[in-house]
C-alpha cells in the first residue's frame, strides 16, 4: 500500500566506549620464596556495555611494573612469577583500554603472601683424617626445598664441638667454603649451620666427624763451626719442623746429649728453633743427640750428629824476673802457656826449660797455666832461654823463648881489709886479711888476685882462696899513719872493688943491756963495756917476713 522512502537520524547516533572492570586472581593464596605463582587478570565490559575487550594488561607488585605488558586473550591476561621476596606483596593490574573499551585497574584482594622457603644443607670435608696444620676445606651447600626455589644467600657458621671455628658466605651457587689449618688434634664433629636470610629459613645443622692427628716432625742439627777446637764455643742450632702435610711451628722442649750425658736443654722459639752454646766439649769424636719431646700438636722426633773436637793450639810466653841480671843472681824464668783463640781453657802438663840448648833441671808442672824455674848459675854474657810445652789431652805442644835472650852482667864486689893489730909498734908483725864478697843481688865466690898498696907503693899481690879471702903479713911499716889499699882485680864473673884501711904504727919500746969484756979484772987491766940496745917485744928489727 506504500511506496518506498528514506529517512536519516538527525545528528546521528553517538556510541561511547564501554567501561571495564578487572578481576585479579592468584594461582595460590600463599607461596614460598622461589615457588612459581600465576596471576590472572580478567577484563570484562561493564553493563550496559558488552563484548570482549582486547589490548594489554600491565601487572605491578608494590607499585613496580613486572615485566612486559601481557596481551588479553579472550579477555584474560596472565603472568607467572617465581622471584617474589618473602612477605606480603600488593599485586595491581592496569588495563590500558582499546578502541571500544575504557581502561581500568584492580588489585588482588589481600595481596600475595610469600613465605620464606625451607632449606637443606650438606657438608663435606677435603680429608676425613688429617694432621695438625694440614690445610682442610669444609664445603657446605645450602639448597631450597621444593616447592621453594632460588639460591640462598648469607653466611654459614662452622663449629667444632661447641666452638665456632669460622664462617663463610654463600656464593652464587649456594656454596660456602671454609679453608682452615688450625684444628687441634682429636676427633670431634664439624657442624655447618645456615642461619637463613630474608627469603630462606635456617636449615637444620649438619655435621660430620673430623679426625685430626698430631703432625709428624723432623729434627735437624746444625753445628757451627763444624770442627771446633777445645774450649771454642760451639753453636748447636736445633730445628724442629712439621712434616708435610702437617704445617706449623712445633713448641716444647728439646734436650741435647753426648752419649748418655745431658749437656743442655732449651725450649723452641716461635720458629721451631733452639740455639745452644757449648764450650765443654771433649777432644775427639763423639755423637751428639737431640730429642724433641713433642707437644699437643706435634709428635716427638730425634736427630744425631757426629761432633769432632780438635786439640787447641797453644802459645808459650817466656819471661824473666830480671833482665839484665848479674852473675849469681837468682832469676825466675816463667813460661806462661795459653790457649790460642778460638781455643780457651787452661793447659796442664809440663814444661822443659833450656839454657843455651841444654836442659835446666827436670820438667816443671804447670800451675794455672804457668811453670817456673829459678837459675842462678848463668855465666856472664847473653844466653838463650827456651821453654818447651809437651801438650796434654786437650792442648797441642808449643815452644817459646825469652825475647832478646837473658843478659848476665858481672856482679859487683865489696872488698874489706882488716888488720890483726889496730895499734902495732915498729917492727911488730901484723896480718892484713882481705875479704872479697859479692854485692846483692849477685852471688858466688870471687876468684883472682888482690893488689896491696901502702900509699901509692905496691907492697904485694895475693890470691883469693875459696872463701874469698887472702892475707899478707907485714913488720916493716914505719912509725906513723899509713893508708893501706887492697884492690880486688876482678875475674870473668865479678867486677873489681877496693877496700882501704888506716893503719897506725907506734914506736917500739927498747931496752939497754950492758956487758963487760972481763969480769973480774985487775986494776989497770983494760976492760971494754958494751951497751946493747934492743927493741922490746912485740917490737922487732926492721925486716919483712
């Protein structure tokens, strides 16, 4: 009944974008660190809008964008995570909209709870049985227990018994390595304890049995000098070292013996050494032994060395109590025998003295290293004095001589004159006695002659007897005072000397005897009277006997 016609809506039909809302869900309300969780964002049109939104959804945790935006598929977008730290996380989603739908945002109700993951530790040692000082490595590996995942961080504490011995940080693979070389001998458990971190719970302590034995040692002896002489100081250096794989410096005491005789003891220093000084070694070869007694960490050990000690050289010094001396003077010659460095000590034994190559008496024993002999019969002149030391068990022989020799000069003398009569009379016989003595320190009996003078006139020459005396008798001295001189003329060993005497001679008494030629006589007979004058004894006519 009607014909076709066309019409149009005035100002057209306006269609706005539909609003949307987002429903956020989690695959697990609570997870542990490292466990994978999937978040789903369902974007739907809000009535009266309809249809399936397209585009992308952005996920955020605690306001921080998680990865790249996820595309909607049939209105849903998902993202899977396994790296949320322990704690409660706010999970938000943002739909950016498309040409037909407006953007929207939403939050996971209650957030996402992430608990710490449980862990398990394993412990190994580089050597179940070791010795003191041997480097050991304890390795603890800490891993997450499923469904937990990831690599724990933090430190592992290592203990031996109840004592902490060290700690080590976990590396990127969850491994903690503790190198150690200071464990004391014994068998005790080694425990590794992971105490957890922000994402992982502590693990149960894990232990293993570790045995540490004492380290073996090696003792060595060094001698300096290698071949000393008697009395020389010998330095004995004892070194006690750990035998590999043991490490460290042994402590404790060492003892040094010669045969069964203990010579010295010492404690080891911080380097395992002890230095001993000896000076009383016997001449010859002997075995020195060193014993190390061990300590809490090191076993005992010992060492021996053969020590050879030579006789020490000596020097003999000859001295004289007086040089020069005079004939007959007692001279004490001393021979001082001394050890020549590096030798020390006081030599013993005997010394033989010689004068001009001839032995002087018997050998003389040393006292305090010195021997003496007294000689008083050396002739005038220069003499060689030598001393030969015969050596002993510890000292070598030596010889010495007096420097520049011994000089003997003539001894001085004293001449004394005495008279038998202090006041004789003319013609009286007197005896003059001359005694020649030796002036100290000289000694002996002079020989030779004495020249007598009265005034300047020589009146005689006398020979000295063994007593050092000579005499002369006179009866011809004139009346008056006379100076009588006796001059000793000296000999090969004694110097001349002169003695004087003041001799007075008095007049002699006389007597007269009268004699007649005939008695009786007759008167007139011639008679001769003779008067005889004669000295009265001890006076006498002038004569010399």
